[in-house]
């Protein structure tokens, strides 16, 4: 064992739920309070020493999560349940630890991830939402759901998603794989479930914005293959507001059976 290594050090994996409305995103940054910062401060209060959380990814300002995964290392001896319940005592009402478990030191929440499930929620009504105002995007005109499903089908599979990323996205490659896109009515809400191996900055929100334009009749669903070929952000739809987006789950190990059967089944572009 290398010098300075604590033989009792362990790694704890957290599954975190949060309402991102009043935060500047997940990652610690100088221009606002981040969820990572708040959880790390809670861990310092619980453990008595500073820690750095390593997460499965980032969410932007105003985006929510039911299943953000993050890990930290500590030498404190506590039962797994105490990491969850003890930390929750130091967190505000809009952040909560759903699960805490000890995992091998070799586990990495980002690099070991097999896929993620994002859900975007629309509120279909001529009147704006009140109760759900922080968790959905209100669309006041009817949507053609069949056209949206047809457009979404072209996005399933492995493609170059350069048209569906933020202009300041720093990813080295724009090729990603989407396992499935499901459009799920839940009146007056409509959920768009996007499941894939990885995502570019704003990718899900731009996909949603483009699908909404298709649903409103502002563009045909046949535009999608051309957008994938052209790789031009300017030609894709608007970026949907962050408040409707939620990270539902991060997968490790084997993917859910249904997703395995759907991989690479989208129409060829």
C-alpha cells in the first residue's frame, strides 16, 4: 500500500434527488449556489472533514433529478443508513439523499455508467401551470403526437448529434447513442422519456424543442434525418426550458432488458 493511504478509507455512493429551481446547476461554480456545494457542506457537517463529490454527470441551472449518482471517500465508520439519514438532517428541503451504499474504491460514477434516463415534462393547456410551474413547460396549442413519435424514431440509435448540442459544448466527439425515446401522455402532462448511453450539453432539451416544433406543425418530422446529417445547431429547434427536465436514473452493470432489445433499432439515416 502506498505511503499516506488510509487502510480504512471507503467510498460511499449516494443517489440524490433535488429540485433544481433555485440552484445554478449541479457543479460547484463561482456565479451561484450549486447542489454539489450544498451536499458537500452537509457532508462536512456530518463527517467532520471536507470531501469532494464525484458525480455521474452534470445538470444545468433549473434542471431536476430523482437519481443523480455521486461518490465520496471517507474514513469515518458509519452504518450505510447513517450516511443517508445523517446527511439528510443537514440538507435543505429541496435536496434529499434517497440511497447511500458503500462501493469499491475502483467504482467511478461517470466512467462506469452504462446509460441514463432523462424525462422532459410538457404541460398541455391553454392556461399556464401553477402547481407544476417549476417542473414543466406549458404548450398552449395542441400537439400532433404521431408526428412527434415519427420524428423521435429517427433519433434512436448511434448518430452524430452535433445539431443537438449547445454552441459552447466542449465535448470532443458528438457521436452518441440513444436507446429509446418514448412519448407518454399523462393528461394534462406529456412526458418525453429519452434513454441513452450519454448526452451532450443541452442535447435532450434541444431534442424536445425540435419535437415540439414538429408537434406544432412548424416543421415536418422528415427534418430529423437532415439535421443529423447537416450537424448545424442553427437548423435544429429551440432549446426547451430547463425546468421541464429531470434526470430520472443512471444505470450501472447490465442495462434494463427492454433497452438492450432496443439498441441500434432506429431508422437508418
